[in-house]
C-alpha cells in the first residue's frame, strides 16, 4: 500500500479484510503488525465479522468427538468446516466447553494420569482456543490438582480491552458461609485473588453461561432453600469483567420458584434468554426473553413442543436470526441417538439438519472470526 496514503486511511482499509488476510498483512511492516496486534484494532475488527456456530458432538458411527463450524447466514447449514483440534484440546480429558466470547472458546478439563506420590490426581487446566487463527493457549487452574470438582468457572473476553478473562469461584459452607474468587487475565498471565464485592449469601451457579457485553451471566439458586425444604429461589448471577464486581438479577416469580434443573440461560441478539424445560415431565420448552435490559422483565415469547415422534427436546442455543437450535432424541435399537434441528416458531416447524450424534453430547456455541490471542505465545 502506497506510503502516500495516510496511515489512518490504511487502517480503515485493512480493517475490512478477513482474519486470514490480516495474518499475512502482519508480515508487511512493523507498523502494520503493531496496528493489527493492538487491542483497539482487534475489538473494532471483531464487531464487523460474520457469526459462526461451533457444533460439538459425538458421532454415533465413528464414535469420535467432532467439532464442526457453520457460517450463520442464508447459506446455513451448507457452509460447514470440520476443525482439526490442537494438541492442547486433544489431550484434555473430561473436557467441557465453559463458554465462548469474542471469537474465543474456553475448554476445561484435566491433563495427565497422576504419578509418584499422587497417583490418582490430575492437573486441572483451561484451554483458550481461537478456531479462526487455529491457535490455543493452556492456563493451569489455581488449584491445579484435581481435589475439588465443585469450583465454578466462568469465561469471557472484555470488549474494552479484548483481554480474555477466567474467573473461578469457590464456596465454603462448613462452619460459616464465605466465598473466594480468583481471576486470570491473559495480559497478566497470572491468577489474583478478589477481595471486594464477593457474594455475601450462599448460591450455586450452574452451566451453561453466556457473555453479553462486559458481563458473564449464569443461572444460580440459593442452596439454603433446598436444604430447608423451601421453594427454590432462582436468580441470575453476573460478573463484570471491567471492575471484577458480582451482581444479582432477580427473576419473575414464574421462573424464580422452578426447580433449577428446568432452567437454562442463553442469549439472543445481545439479550438474555431463559429456557424453561422439564425433560422428565412436560417435555416442552418455554422461551423467555429479557426486555430492554430491565430486571424481572422476562416475557414468554413462545413454547416449543417436541415433534410427534420424539418425547425429548433439549435447547442448545439460538441462530442470529432468532431460531432455536435443538437436540431431538430418536429411538434407536442399540443406543440413544439424537438429531440436530432448527425450530421455526412461526409456523411451528422443525428443520432437520441431518446431523446425528449420541444423545447428550451436543453443544452449540456462537463465535465470530477474531484476532484475539494473535500475539500470544502458545
């Protein structure tokens, strides 16, 4: 690009290119590399990128775990890409996807078989993976030995700094309740203890989580209500990545007193969504959306009834256009098999994607192409 073009004009032109082109542009000059690696450029570029859906499931025929991406546009589901996983994920045992944010996915699991005087222990790890640039980094959890599987984990990328953040929450109930929390940021490369604004009341968060703007959100409930045989008290817990503050969002009474196993938090067009489904009794799923960001303003949008040939549906997430993505269980002679479908609320139709997997192995996460982690060493 000509030196006669002002650098700020060059920046606007460069910003319009896809991620793979930008990876090549980083070798053009030190000025371009510095620009492309900057958090301001990464944040601005990510906003303009198309949305993808990452599907993880276990193939019932090949009996292997697969990661498949779809471009979430009018071509869905025809443009798909099967990912080759980095070694850091292949070696991760008992892995779960904690969440996705600004193009990154966070996986949690364990490395190793245990050796020497700790033969039964494994190393607890998180892996941050950017599928767009095929890069990942490993993050040892603060309590690296597999001693307490009850710690709660959250993950997000700050839209202000583009800095990936992991939060670990530990609760103690033996003598008197107290909570501890630790935060890891990629920019610092270390864990630090949080001292202020920790939750003062007992709560229990449960997966999945969602990230909207600078907040990580989880479903949560007060375990004391269950222990005392009282009606459940469900809430939404939040964590602000910009100031490390925890918060609570109250739910309407129709959701507050349900069994926590019926609730699942999700996101649609940057709004929080609560899914109310009872996999054992009613089999249908009610979709509630928060309106205008106001607490307790959840409004039921529609109800998803399972197709006539299946009694069990599991919501997995939403397309950018608003349709829910569902796992629908089929009856199979030898094993439990499910199919991935997209539900059209109007006119109440299931679109079958001809993707089959072993039941309860499906998960769907949205992401966009991003350069986050580009400057990090593996």
